[in-house]
């Protein structure tokens, strides 16, 4: 890590030094060259003008001598030409061998009466020269200065700049090494701190006395570790509290991951299974009950709460299994022990069935003797009224015991149903045919509407009993509407049957309890009509035994409607 930081810092410094050196070389060289050139040109111009004033008074025979003296004094080449461009004298060459200079830029300007200058390679010496020419009577004089001195000075500058850059590079190397050692030590402390936190040591802390960016990072990491420690402590306390709570529950609880592995189970669940719970293993290795496995898998697949009853591998015990999806995936299943409830319920059903069965014989005897007494001609009139009351109540108790027997058989599953595919129209027609005469005697219109086109898988007699109970209630309590409508239609759940009256209706507070046994909306009226209070309860259990559901809707002064839905089979039938 330190070597990487060192290289990055060193190369960054080298780039900065290189950029600065190139920038200085370009900018300073250009400025320095311009200044030096300007000074050389100014000095050469002054020397040329001085030589021109001297050449004006010299004779042609002395021009060459004067030119050499001026050249030695000024360190420049001196040339004299006439107005035609012919060289009259030159400090470094023979005039006869030199070409005409009338076209030289500096001479063109001088012959025009101005001081001219130009820079170019000399045709004679092959060296770059700065030329300055000044006019004189009958021609012009020129001095040429070599610019090689500027290049020599540039080389000196390049050498000095290179030396400075090397010194700067060595300094950068030293500073990068020192900075790397300091930064490396601090980053190593931060790395050690992070590794301790990663291994779970949330008590690790890091201290930084500096105020730079690394210190800010260290402070932020230290603050994060403190918050993590506080949060982890809170989570751990919550986990322990939850675990204590779940272990104290009487209901077995088990949590399963999305892939079916067991995540956790409370002590009650572990005691329930002889082989215990294998955490981290598939649920099927610990629990073999198909209802539990089905409930958990269904909750995983559908992400909905599912309820199943498990009663196969728990030594005669019965559990309701409620499996609910967890927010982060997986499922938690709770087993509610229903063994005692089922035992009490079974005892109640058996008691009711036994009592009802035992009461049938004496009630039949009472009813028979009462009818025999009523047929006797020797019974006094006042006694006849009492005997008739005995007969009516014996008949009502007989109906009550019969309904209790039917309800007990349906609830316990002892009722044998003979299922077959039946078109909805046939069920409706059977009900209308059975109650048509009774409805006519009450002056009530009994109508049928059917739009269902698929058959239902039902027991004909059981569903006829459901219709009988619902239509009988409609005749007794909805007769003020003078009309009863029965029908069937298709729904997403199956085929929905309904019985609707147009009577006084049922108050809304009674609707949730209508299907409870012995519940009556109008108790006095129910007793007068001879009802047992078990008809709707029997209808509810018969429909549930068929896999359907039943409900009631009502509005005061607008009648009541009872609906029950039965599963359909995809077999089209005649409407």
C-alpha cells in the first residue's frame, strides 16, 4: 500500500515539475530572447549610425580601412554600398567578389532614407545575422551581428533549468517518501480498525489528532462504529427479548427460509418433535407432517397466510398450522394446539347426539299417547286443550332432536354425502316443486331465475335440505313481500345460488350471528312458527362440507337475500 502511495505522490510531483519546467522554458525563453534581441538591435543601430556619420566624411580609398576598424570596435561585420547596390567596402570579404546588395531589405530601407533591419542567414558566412543599415550620401552602410550568442545563452539557460528540475525531482522524491510514511502509518491504523469491525469487534476505536481529510475519514469511521455498536446492542437485546418471548409461548413456532431451510424454532417446537430441530437443514428433515410442509410451502410460493390442520404424526394431537410470510423472505409457522378444543367439541357433539337419540323414543311415545287421547271421545274438553299442547310441544321437541342429530352428524363428518354432477337448474326446480303448494297456500309467488351453465358436484338431498331451510325461513319471515325469488349464476368462485324475499328485512346487527345454532332474530315469532333455530346452522355446515360458503345480506323494508356458493365443474349443461 505504501509503495503505491509513494509512486502516486512521486509521479504527481514529477508531472507538476515537468509542467512547470516546460512552462518556464517556453515563457521565459520567449521573453528573454525578445528582450536580448531588442537590446542587440538597439546597440547595433547606434553603432551603425555612428559608423554612418564617420563614413560620410571618409574618402573612398579609406572606406575599407574604416570598415575593418569599425568591425573590430563593434564586434560586427561592416559593409558599405553605393546607391546602385555595389559593395564599396566590407570588413570580412573582398568587394569585387560580392554580389549586388540593392535588393537586400535593410539596404532597400536605407537607400530610401530610413534605418532598416532584418535577420537572415548570410550568403557569405552561412551564419544567422542581424543586419542594420543606415543611409549616407551616395549610398548606405550596414553592420551585421551574429545571433549565435543568443543560442549559446539559451543552451546555458536549458542547462540551468535541467539542473533545477533534477534538484526539484530529488526534493519531490524525498517529500513523497516522508509523506508516504506518515500517510501509510495512518491508513494502516484505519485498515486495522476496519478489519476489527469486520470481524465483529464493534468496540474498536480509532483516534486522530490531525485535522486533515484523513482525520475526518477516521472520525467518520469511528462514529459509524459507535452507532453500529449501539444498533447491534439494541438488535441483540431485541433478539433476546423476542427469543425469550417465543420460548415462553405454549404454541410451537418455527421459522423457515425462502429455500426451505430451518432458521429458528422455539423450545416448545423442539420438545414437540422427538428427533428435535436441525437448524440450517431443510424443514422436511425435521418435520414429516405433510400438512405442515404443505402450509409452509404454500406460504412461500404465494406470500399469503395459509392455514392447515395437522393431525397425523403428533401422537393423537391436533394442531392448526398458521404459516405467514416474513418481510425479508421465508415463512414463520405457528402451531395452535386444538386437541383439547376438539375433544370438548367432540364430547359436546356426542352428548347432543346421544341425548337427541335417547329423547326420540320417549318423545315419540308422548306424541303417540297424546294423539291417542285426542282421538278418544271420553276426554273432557278442558283436558283436550292440555293434551293438544302436550302433543304440539312433543312434536316441536322431536323436530329439535332430529335437527340436532343432523347437525351433529354434519359437524363431525359422519354424514355420508353421495356426490354427483347436477345442473343448477335441477336443484332449483326440485326446490320450487317442493314448496310451490305451500307458497300458493300462503298466497306468495315463488319464482326461479337461472343463468348458470356448468354443473356442480353436490349431494342432491343435502343441497335440497339447504334450499328447504332457506325457503322455509323466507316463507315464515318474509311473507309480507308476497314474493320469493330463487336462482343461480356464475361467479369466479363457482356457482352462486340465492334465495331472496321482499319482506321486512333483518337488522344489520343480527347478520353476523344468523348462522349460529339456536340464534333467533325474533324469538317470540320463531317459537310461534315452530322453528328450532338450527336450520341456518345446518345449512352452513352442509355448504361447508361441499367446499362452499354461505352468507346473508339484508336491508330493512327491502327484504333479505341468502347466498351460498358451490364449486363448479367445467361441464356445460342446459340452462
